[in-house]
């Protein structure tokens, strides 16, 4: 387990210094800019991702400086984490730590799991991924397709909580024979993959002309590996770390005083991973969800780049920085785009999801389909939606089952006078089948934060239909003057069928 300590203190143990003459204790991979004509496996297709000018955004934002995107979502598994999955596994094989047939376990936000599961499938290993609940369904589906077993853990718990994805991985490793945690948080293969690979590619593609390099920070392996190479080969390049509000990675620690939850995946932590060398980062900026997701959608629509939410976070931070500092024509910014939109089809790529999370106004739903819908303008009062009880978090599994038997499609749990999470019958059934929960256990141990909650007074039947096209149940709330939930209704697709 990683010790809980003052986040202002460093955790990194590596003794690296720029241009040292000391022999490295680590393996090294020599960068080759020309890929093989015929590859031995898809692992050889990892790396050498394209560098693309963001010409349309640059023009739309009236930027004088040049802004480029390192498109690492072009990697085989869809993210820059493919690089470290491959590197950590191959290094462990060379060191004799693992052998085909062993079980690999990893705590991850999904992308590292996909990278490792990809490598494990090719090299002959079993794979178990411990994944926080908030991570997308798409990531889970890809992991399972690669043969990995998934263990979901609560999103809200702290890293050293017994139920966290990190604690769960450690617990499983102690229980399963011939199992290993390669551990992206401490494994030198994480930053080395970017030191030997990503950074060399960026330097080659840009002909050593880079002024600012923006990187989203999660485990810190990407920014550490890239930054250290830049310190050696292009010391004038400023490394900018992008960290979401709610994370504690940025420095100085005064930047982290605003604590809040965030929806962007793959960035930020509540502890400082050992592979993160914050001294190699020149500038830190903080970021929020709304502009990040909006920028990610713009990257898709305006630049045709199929990237994820953290990419929007990085590009938005770069654009804001360029404007604030009035960067001129001779300045070049490179942004590292971490992963593919494939992971987020049911999340920020969905307009309805953006509205449901209050990242978009309800007017965004008034598109052409809505205008032509026979349900447009029909008041929800005509549907006579059923009122839903307000369940507290102490409801037991047995009590929840009785509610489901009475026809309630899902149970919204109320915390601090708002819907905090939801218990769905499918998830509860799985928890009972796998013997994780019994009838006397709290149902909240099988809750999900992926409920759809919208304001009753902001919808008509036409707008509600857009949510029900993608979701089995939608909660509609009426709030009191203080903004607290006063009444909850629920809607299912059958409610609208009687209007058609």
C-alpha cells in the first residue's frame, strides 16, 4: 500500500538527473521512427502515433501560436496506456518475475487495464482488473472482450480504503497463487515507456521545435517520462501538467484547495504516485469538467479527432494558457491526447448525458429530431408518471428486493437531500449471485452513480423520450426553494408508448 502522507512531499525514489553519466539500472528501448512493414503482433503497432495540427481550433480561437496534438488514441488499444502495458509486461518477463500462465492483477481507471489485457492476451497471461465504479461501460466491455475478469469498486472511497480498487488488487494478489501486480503507480516501466518512446517521437516529429508541452496527469508516468527526456534534449521546452480540481497532484498545494468530484476519467488522484516526478513539471494548471468535455466534443466535430474527455481538458488548458500569455506566431504548443472516444460513447459523446450532468442546458435537446417528434410539447402531467419513494442509504438488500418485486425499476438513494446514487436490480442480482451480498447487507454496496436525474419542470414528453431511448429508467425531480429534492418521479419507455 502507498503510505498516506502530506501531498506537498515527494514520493518518487528514482535518482535520475538530467544528462547523468551514471549507468541506468533500467532496460532501454531504442526509438525507431520507421515501423515494421510486417509486425509480429499488434504490440508492434503501439507507438509512432501521429502529430496533427489543430488548424481549425487555432483559427476559431484566434490563436497566433501553433497548436499540435500528439494523437496517442491511435495506439492499438486506444490510449497511451498501451505503451506502459506492453513495457511493464515485457520488462517483467525479462526480469523473470512472470511467466505465461500466471495471473496479472492491476488497479486502473481502465486504460492501463486495456493496455495490459491486450499484452496479456497476446503473451498468454490471465488478467484481473480492479476498476472504480465511475469508469465507463465501454471500458469494461473491451476488457471482458480481451478475456479480463473485472472487479468493480466504489468510486468515492479513498485510495487506502479496504474497498478501493488499489486495496482490492493487493487483497486478490495475496489470495491467488502465481499472481502479480505490475503496479503502474510504482513501476519504472510506466515513465520509461514515455521516456524511450513518446518523448522521442515528439522530438522527431517536431524537429526539436517545441515551446510548451501540455500533458494530463494521472499516475504521472506520462509527464515524468516525457519531461525528463525534454530536460535532457530540449531544456527550453516548458512542461505543463494539467490536473483536475478535486485532485491533489498540482504544485504548489494552494492550487488544490478547491476540492470537488469530477467526471473526467484517467486524470487526478488523492495521493501522489511514486512514478510522478513533480520537480520535472515547470507549470501546473487546474481544470474543470464542463469546458473540458465541451472542448473534447469540439475536437471531434471541428478537427475529426476521436479523442476522450481528458484530451479536451488538456487542449482547453493549452488554449486558455495561450490566450492568457498572448503567445505569438513563433510559439509551438504540443498537447498529448491520451485516449479514444470509444471509451465514452454512453458518456460525454452523448448529448443527453451532457444535459443530465448539467454540462449542457436543456435547450440542447431541441434538435431536428425533437422538432419533428409527435411528443414535442406534450406536458409530463398528461403522462401521470409514478411517484418514487426517497430511499435512504440504510436500506437492506432484502428490503430492496421487496421494492423491486412491487414494480419499482430502480431505487434512488438520498444523501444530503439529493439523489446520490441508485440501486439497480441487475447489479444487485449479480452481487447476490456472486455471494458478495446477503439479504441483511446494505444495498448501497451495490449502488451505481450512473443514474439519469433530470428536472421535471424542464422537460416535455419529447425531451424525455431522448433520455429513454438510451436508459431503462429516468428520475425526474422537483426541488424546493432551497434546491433540495422535494419529489421524485420515475419514467420508463412504456410511459411514453401510451401517448403514441
